[in-house]
C-alpha cells in the first residue's frame, strides 16, 4: 500500500493505518524528540503527543508536501509546547551579557577543532545536547540542526530577536563546553 493511501486511511481514523505510520516514522521522529528533550522519558512524551496531534490534524496535511517533513514540524512544535509548559522552571536568560557571551563563545570555538568534533559519536553529541537548559537546547536545535531562521525561531519561542541571538550564542558556548569534556 502506498503512503498516500495509508495517509488517507488515517484521515478516517483507521487504527491499522495509524500503526503503519507510527512504525514507519517512529525512529526518525524519536531522533527529533531526543534532540529537543532532556531525557528518554521526555522524548517519549513529545513523541506520543506529537503522533496524537498528527493523527488528530492529518486532515490538514497537503499531499503536495513531504509527509515526513510535515510530521517532523509537528514533533518540533510539540517539543516547544512542552518547553513552554515547563517554562516556569527554566527562565530564558536576558541579553545583558550578550557581548561577553559572544566573546567567550568565539574563544571556545577556537579551542575545539572541526576534526575533534567530527570524531565524536552521535550518542556523545546527543548527551551533551541534552545537558543544555531546555531553552538553549531548543534554540540550538531550531537554528543549527533544523535550520530555521532567527525570525522563525523568535515566532516559535516567543522571544525578541536580540534574546534569541544572545541565547543561541550561549547555547553554542555551553554545548562546546559540554563536548570538551569528551575530547
């Protein structure tokens, strides 16, 4: 059965079709969720909420778009919603020390060469990423890995452009710092 047929069956809430989609995209979407989460439990929460939202809104899917990208966008949005729910526990830093952070980040980037970073396995990088504060983790993922523009990021995270830029610099700094422990 072709993917478009499976998706059409999901629109009518057929469990078998939903199971096929879940099994087909579980691995890739879990990878996305792990990048945005602090641990496996939170990743599972994001994944299940994301699939629930996808199946609930699948009628809105345009068959002109890539289904995997549509599903990935839902997972990212779900991760951000969960981040916002937990926002009280993690305050997003202000831009007061933005220039100092940019200097420190530049110094750290010079310490870790691309060759050293490339030598790290994906599990090590994921572990270092998961150690970041949730706001930094989200910013880093959105900007560096998922390649959203600063404007898109500010809309998704409800931040000013200055705060997003400053916190992205801090996220890169802390990720480099976390990774340096493994080199």
